[in-house]
């Protein structure tokens, strides 16, 4: 039985832990041209004020609700089981919205504190989806968009086995926003219940866990994300062409003017796959393909493991508090204390990439700060494989001032077999993109 830190204790501990860890690094210099000032966000400022708390309200329609407010709490057990040879569907939504909103405000709040099980036998390509307080699948245009969600208690189990003609999917989403346009976007997703996803099928599949993330924005002013995972997370698949994704408080895509991420991982995370041409991706408070100013803050004390068994042409990526493809300014702050491991066996053309508090392909002012005390390991991969470990470094871009401040006390190891290998370790360095 795993002992987990209560969420209220976790917040208090991190309030002390994170500043103490970053205090070991030199402060960012004042007076830097084009500096993005990122004020410290308190726990209170990230919670909805009591006068603004969502209440049961407007019902969306096909034309788009003028204002959309949802609030849902699930405390009773939920079990969905199917035995079939053809694909069906299992879905659970708690205060989520899969519809468009056209108006001033969008507020979603969902909480789950009971066990959830989705089990399929016979049809391995059956989609299984759980959504808690998220805006998904709709092109909303609003003034402000706020999502808040949590999964606590015993957690979630998704299991699917059998054959099928298509690619099945297992998704768990908490307080996410996608495909929207807003002046202000705020997310807060918290997971303290264990998440287990198991899929056995003959075709490609996707397993994903997302908390407090923002993706595919069409445009936005300010974007602020907050994601916390304080639980064991396990994703297992035996199919080729599979994707395993864990995303905590990250932002991907769009044109926001300003992005701030705040993400914490304290649980053990495991991704295990067997089959060629697969991808394993873990992002914690990172930003990718955002054209505005970027400030990341991420902390990880959990043990993170990615394993590819008997495969070729596979990708393994772990990104903690890093920024990629930002066109203005990037400020990254990240620290890791748990071990990070990527391993692959019996295959060539494997790409392994670990990034902590780094910046890549940013075209202006860049400041990175990183502290790594856990071990970082990459192993396996046959011919024509690539292994990269980037800790607080700047790769590509950076036409303005560049500052890096990195401390690494954990051991770093890269090992591979075959010919045509590329191994790179960059600690607080600056180099052209490759």
C-alpha cells in the first residue's frame, strides 16, 4: 500500500520546499532588457474566490452557450464493464464541457473522490474516457476561461483487452482546456488518486493522463496553468504504433501573449510499452510552440520510468519545466530530486530525450535555472539511435541576453549498442540547434 501526502500537506510542504531548492541558484538579474516579470503566485490567488465559485447553472446548446458554468462532485463508486468483440465506448464526464461557448465567462469545476473502473474484454479498440472539469473538443470564444478539477481517493483503473479493427484509446483529463480563444485562461488540476491504464490490443493505441493543461489555442491573452500529481501513475500497452502521454500543467500550441506554468509531480510514474513505432511522452509544466512570453516553474520528486521492450523506431521524451519554440522571452525554473530513467531494448532508431529547465529554439531573451539531484539514465537502443540529456541549457535561438544557472549532483548515464549512435549531455550550456 502506497502512502500518499495529503493534498493540503503537500501544498504546505512545497511552499517551503520549492523556494528553498531554487534559493541554491543565483537570482535572476534585474534590469534585463525585455524582462518578463513573473510575480509569485500564492495558493490563495490560484483558488477561485468564494464570491466567484461556480454554481449549477447554464446549459450549453449546439449554437454555443452565452455563458457556461458547471459544478459537479462524484463521491459514489462508478464501474463500467463490457464484453464484446466489436468496438463500443465507455465515457464518464464530471462537470466537463464538450461544446462551444460564446460569451463572457466559462467556469468548470469537477471533483471525484470515489473509485472509477472502466473494463473492456474482447474489443481492444474500445475508447475509454474520463473527464473532470475540462473543456474539450469545442471551439469556444470567451472573455475568461477557468477550469478546476480533482481526482482523489482510490483513483482510476482503465483496462482493455482483445482485438479490434481500429486504435483504441484510454484518456483521463482533469481541468484541461483545448481549442479555445480567450482573453484570460486559468487551469488548476489536482490528482491524488492512483491512475492505472492497461491496454492489450493488436493495433495502435493511445493512453493519456492530463491535469491542468492547455493545448491548441487559437489565440489568448494570458494563460496560467497549475497541475499537481501526487499519486502513482502506470501506463502499460502491448501494441505497436502506440502513444503514452502524461502531461501536468503544460501548454502546447497557440498564440498567447503570456504563458505561466506551475506544476508538481511527487508520485511514481511508469510507462511500459511493447511494439514498434511507439511514443512515450511526459511533460511537467513545460511549454511548447507558444509565440508569447513564457515563464515555467516545475518540480518533480517522483521516480519516472519509461520502458520500451523489443521495439524499433520508438520515441521517449521527458520534459520538466522546459520551453520550446517560443518567439519572444523564455524564463524556465525546474528542479528534480527523483531518479529519471529511459530504457529500450532490441531495436534501432530509438530517440531518447530528457530536458529539465531548458530552452530550445527561442528567438529572444532566455533565462534558465535548473537543479537536478536525482540520477538521470538512458539505456538501450540499437543502430542509428539518439540519446540527449539537456539540463538548464539553451539550444538554438536566443538573440538577446542569455543566462543559465544549473546545479547537477545526481549521476548521469548513457549507454547504447550498435553503430551510428549519438549521445549528448548539455549542462547549463548554450549551443546552436541540432
